[in-house]
């Protein structure tokens, strides 16, 4: 089975974010980037299927020139884990693409790739639109299903998928290949990429595709844009927490009293 | 009058609460813009649900067929696409749920209509749709506008809007044809949640542990806090994803909603999925080393600090004051 996995490099955020001068983005300088969570699960699932049934795993990512180093890092990690090929669709015109631009571009790039199954993460945790997978499927005319927490290959090109619903419920569906499935976190435990393998991966060939090679230009990309970002801001607190200050000892002692009083007052 | 069409969601013979929340927001937008709110419901044995639904909207499009056993993306997409082409609603709304996340992006691509997902607010301004949504795990809000279009698509975050109340008049029911379709994605069955060891949704005191704990072996540190308080231990999604605690302990949209007197979130940043499950908590306390963690925006009390320094002392002090 030949599998394509769509991956995205996202900033790794552990601290307060800052809004940049444009007021339409966060300050990304100084942030570390990594593979998006559920994309990592999608890659793992592809590698598990490859180990069982053979075939190849191709990863594909879209980035602007500015983000190339982050995307390359992610792709090398995918190589180190066992991906066979990588495609980077990279061009300066892919700055801040919206979900439809990303989907259209990836779909265009995938027209020259042979696959039975496309896997994507169900959600990029930076912009968290959750649109890419179904959009790519629709553009390529593939059946799709989303939020997979279990993928099992049946016979005759059929796949059993458990989709995650709310409150611990699941829906079992059967899908015919070729198809696209978006993968939810928790479906597997992604393997680690050994550093030595990541370093070795940098020598592997990386297929770079520019907008021009896909016959795309700025005008076209702009005409695809559905969503315009007007403003980004730090949300106001709904219930502004009273922050308990002091050393850890002092704060913990104060908090113990608050908790105990809260419980007494019923 | 142009319509705001809400795609109804139901499971096991009940309308989903996200559906009534979406209808309520639809009414708010419709009242300002001189629009009417309608709904489409798709499935088998749904006459009684359509009866209920008509108490909330001016028109219910009823697509009933005994072969539609469950939420089925391709059937939904076909029926809704046809309806959109005929009715030309100004807006089509759905909850940002496992159904909405599945259907709406496909529909958007299929009909070339702009879609904005997971909105926490929407407004019409000069016929254009603006929305507010969140990014970076709830750390920033983003105001967006959509490309001008005949019809806009949007999914609304569940748990944000108050559910709609029944209106005085009942809407009309319009039956919609369900054509035979050859499906490439076949629904097989619904799998119910596993039997639980403990029901966190009924507990009065809940302590939640998140990825801030760092390692599975450290979970007992937080468990001891729960036990000292006579409460139960819950967790955020990433903990279950890693197999550190069973899914029955998961608090949030994809897990359980809790309504305790007090909820203490330890090492949990407060992503939307988690926050959706703790709205019913009376008092929320957060302990996190990141002062920018969104959890502090919905908490009553907070400590910004290292949980491994704070929790042991907290446990010790709670034992004293008890």
C-alpha cells in the first residue's frame, strides 16, 4: 500500500505568546518548530501499515520560503522514522495560506504522486481549522473519513475506521481505497526519531516543488482565499484568576486555606 | 426572507445540545439581519425529532429514509448541497463537532463556498460574514472575515452559546427527497464508551492532571492531592493519548463534562477541548508554570509555579486544616 502523509511544521509554544506589529500574527522569531501533533500520529500509522503490508510512505508539506528550514527539519525527522520520500511544496507566495489554499496546492502537487491512501492529522494545533483533510479529498475526488482512532485493513481494498465522536463514543465506518483519512491523536504512540538518523536523513533527496512548477501564481492563490485574518489579540479572561503569589510554600499554604474554605461553604 | 440554515445533529434519538446552541446563535444573527432560521434534519425515524425541532425554527427540512442509519457524510453532503442550491441560504451553520468537522470542509470544497470553523462568535456586516475564533490552543483570538459569497458556511464551537428556547409558533415541515446513493464510506455501528471504573462526571471534587506532569511515573503526585481531598483524579486529552490514564478519566469535549464544587487543574494549559468539559465547575483552581496558559482565563484562583514544588506542600497543608 502506498501512503501519502501530509505534515505541517508548527511553532512549539510553552509560554505567553506576543502579537506582532501587523496585529495579524504572533511573534514567531525565537520559537522552536516541530511536527504537528496529529500529523505525527498520521505518520506513525502510515509506518505501521507499511511495516505490515509493504509499500511506500511519502510525506508532503507546504511552506513559504521563510519557513523552509522548519519544514526541512520536520521532513528529516519523518525520514529518520522511516518515510521513503519527501516532497516540499515551497514558495514565497505561500505566506499564511488559508485552509483552501493549502488544500488546493497540496492536491495539485499530489496529482503526480501514486497513492492508495492519504493520511493527514485531523487538526493543526496552531490555526486549528480542521479543514485540510476533507478539502483535499473533495478536490481529488476521493472518499474520506475523519478523526480516526483506529485503522484496520480489511480485504479487497477496504479499510475499517473507528471515528471519534464526543463523550467517548465512536463510529465504525468502512471506506474503500483510494481514500483519505484524517487521524486523531491517541491512535498510536509515535516512535522517536534517533538523532543520528535525523542527521543521516539530511543527505536523503528532497523533492522541492515551486509554485511555478505547479503552474500557480499569486493571482490564482489570492482568488482561492476564503478567510482573511483581520486581527489577532490575546483573549480577555472570562473569570480573571486571582493569582496567589509568594514562594511555592506560601502560595501552597494560602491555596490550602482557600480550598478548605470553598469546600466548607458547600 | 433569506435563511440561516442549521444542519441538525442528533444521536440515539436526541437532538445534540450543540445543535440547539447553534440555532440560538443563528436567531441572534437572523434578528439583526432580517433573516429567518431554518433547519435540515437527516436520518431514519426522525419524525418526532422534526416535531421537536419545529419549535425552534420557522421551517424544518425533513430528509427521512430508513436506509440512513446514522450520521453519514456522503448522504448529508448530497442532501445539504441540493438544498443549498435550491434555497440559497445566506448562511449554513453546524456545530464544530465530530459531524460538523467531517461534513463542512467537504461541503465547502464541493460547492466552492467559504467556510470558517470553530467560531466562538459570528456577525453579519454589510452582508459579509465576520467571525472570531481561537488559535494556538486558545492563547489568541483571531478575528476573520470571509470572502464575499452568496452563501457562507460556518461551524460554531460547542458549549459557547446558550441553547435556544422554544418559540411560540411551530415551523412548517417540508419533506425532502433522499435519492438512492452508492456510498463509498459505509456506516457500520456506533460503539458506546467503555464501562467506567469511576464516574468523574458525578464527583464533587475533581483534580485534573495534564501534560505538565511530564512523565507517567509522576502522576501519583497529583493523585495524592485528589485522595487527600476525597476527590477523584481526571486528566486532559494528551494524558489519555499517551495511555497514562484510561479514557474514562478524560475531561473535555471528547471525554466527560464535570460539574464539581471544586476543580483543580494541574499542569493543564486549557485547550478548548478541555475547557468545554469544565464549564460546569463551580470553583476552578489552576496550577501551571506558564503564566500565559489559557486555563488562567477561566479560573477563580491560580498559582503560577512548579507543580512539583507546590503540590506536596498543598497536600501537607490540606491534611493539617482538615
